[in-house]
C-alpha cells in the first residue's frame, strides 16, 4: 500500500464500510456483533485495542492499524503504550512485523499523538 495519511485512510475506509453495510447488512451486523463480543469481558477497552494493534501488525493490515490506533487513543492509550504493543508484535513477528510497526508510528503522528 502506498503511503497515505492515516487519518484520511481511517475516514475513507469508514465511508466505504458504510456502503458495504448497505449492500451486505447481515454480514456487517454479524461482524459488528463479533467485534462487540471481543470487547466484552474483564479486559478494559484500551487493553483490547492494544492487543488488536498487535494483531493488525502481524496480519499486515494497514487499514486495521489505522482503526485500532485511533480506537486505542480514544480509549486513553498513550503513544508509549501503543508503541510497546507494536514492539511486542515485532518480537513475535520479526522483520515483516517491524515494517508494519512503522505504520503504527505513522498513524500516531497523523492522529497527533
């Protein structure tokens, strides 16, 4: 994926997902239910989002990185906490994870954190 502003990527993707939801409402409702189930439980939302950032890195999903960095910031995570989550992913995922951890740093910059 070409470098882009992560705030713009986040906003553009939200708009496209809205269109997908209109065309495939059952699938999007099911996905939303799955997402909400992942947030339910003893972990606070900030911790859940830090875990999601780690998985987004390992799955090499720039779109997911944009969403979960924004969500983590909204949940009160600091830049240092988010970068530590990214660092753990690099330990587990090696060089490819390191390349996607740079996307986390770019997202933090673009979101002003």
